[in-house]
C-alpha cells in the first residue's frame, strides 16, 4: 500500500542537528540551527522563565482545552510586545491575534488563511529566505516567487533591485518580509529603506507577511519591531508571525503568535473568527504550558525587566562573538579577504559566502557545522571555540 512513498531526504536544517548530536568529536561546534547557546555551549534556561515556572507550579491549575485562539491575556501581551501597548492599531482593537505553535505555526495558519480568503494571491519571498518559508507556503498551495535581496558581492542588500521588483508585482500579492535579523543572511533593511518600502506596499495594495522570529536579537525589543509598527501605522493590512522560541529559549514549547492588522475592529473580529476556524481544522487548539510561562513573565513588570536584561545579555554575547570571529579571521587573512560583513549583519545568522563543498569539508574535517548555504549561526560560537572555528575556516578557504 505504501510502496510508492519515497524516503524523506531530511530537513536541511534539522537533519544537521541530528548529525551533530551523533558526532563523537569533543571539539565539534554547532553553527547550523538557529539556537542560542551560552558561553558554556548550553541552551540557557532563562532565570525569568525559571521563576515563572516556580510560580506556576505553586498554583497548579487543571489542564483543560484552551480556547481555539489561545489564552486571552497572553494574546493581549503578544500584541503589546509586538506593536507597543499604546500603538494606535492596538488601542483601536483592529488587530486579530491568536496564540500559535511557534513562528512556524503562525506562518502555517496565516498561509492557510490566505489560501482560503485570497485564493489567487501569490507570495514573494526574499532571495534567499528561510528554507521552511517555501515549504510552508507551497504546502498551503500558494505559488511562490522571489524578490532580489542578498548581494553576494558586498554581503549587503540589493535594495534597488528589490524595490524595482516589488513595484512591478500584481497588487494583492503577499510579500514575506523579515522584521529584523534576516534568516539566513543577517542583512536587514535600514529604517530609511523601510521608509521607502512601506509607501510602495501601501500604495500598491500589497499584503505584507512579516516574520519576526528574533525580536530582541538585533538592537532591542522595540527597535527590532520598528518595521512592524511602522507598517501598521502607515495603514498596511498585514500578517505578523512572532516567536518566543529564541528570545525566551522555549523552543520545544512551541509558543508564538499570529497577528493580522486590519482596517477596523469589526473586520479584526471577523478575521479572528476565521483564524479560529483555520486552527480548528489544523490542530484544534494550542498547548498550554509555553504560553502560561510567557504570560507569567510579560504580565509582571519585574520579570519582564529581568527578561529584557537576559535578552540584552544574549544579544551582547552574539555581537561579541561576531567581533571575535572577525578579529580572528582578519588575523588569518589580512587584506586578502574581507569579513566586515560579520560586523554589519545582525542577529543570530551570517551569510558567509562559504560554498557548499567548503561547508562539507568544515563538517567532515573539523567538526564545524554550518548550513549548506554557508549560513553560520553566530550564537554557537564561544570564547573557547572561536579560534578553532577561525582556523577551520582558514583551512578550507585556503
Ligand atoms: C533556523 O533557521 O535554524 C531556525 O529557525 C530553526 C528551524 O526550525 O529551522
């Protein structure tokens, strides 16, 4: 019966995590999947989360089904965090927000919703983008296209080419944008560039779908959400997927949100209803624990402040690692090769320009794991391994 089912070649990112776990070498370094590791190479349990878990365990509540759309106070806290509590769109109640299964779950519910209510819409994604964006939107039945984004020659952005393309695509098209900390390149639009892009989106009637999986890892919680807030302020009707996987180190809890910015509160209520219908058809209702933990932190001024501090530490450590790797590579290469992009790219990822065969050699010969595209996850670096990584890169680049 199942003879025609082909083997699964494995996910390009998650399969590397499995290979890494099976690698017996003591000096192996995981720079592939987007996980934040601390200086000791461990996934942190944030202190604010530990305290939230303790508080919750002292007050055990039954584990019934959550509402389809998730926990109401959690959903409000998501809106406040993503848009800012005093954003006009929040106060006007013109945003529909549901609790989602991480950022991927938000993308999937949004994609299904788009397929149903905008059946002819096609989606435009940055070249390159996170591999799973393509899988999720194609899986939901949308046609995907790409717009120019990364400039391999400079390690920067092809902004003019991006704008030309977006000016020419059909009105009503969906445009996937990364709020900050672009995955996989680490190359973001500047505020000035967003200010040029946003009017084009609004005037041309494009539908932005903003993925914000790394809020707080670029410049700060508010700074990283600036693009989302500016879009909503300019009157864009937009989808926003946000994730607490990385910034709360709650990967396995699958906790995030999907917000849809509408024109008015009545439309938002209808959209919320249809998002609920989409969830019910998918997985019925979301899980409890992760959202309770996030809620417990965000509703407490003390725990939120502590969280912001712990996040600032993670962000600072990544920046430090960028500087250290840049320094070590500059020592090895001098003027022969420019690694300045390590300092200008932001967030967890950098696109290194290391080719697929070189990535292969890094893994096989040195136990240094990158994604085959040459994407490096900077948060896998530590003071203990950065020299080993620089030496390995110097070895394969020759
Ligand atoms: C990544 O890009 O490494 C992360 O978003 C994790 C994932 O699920 O791929």
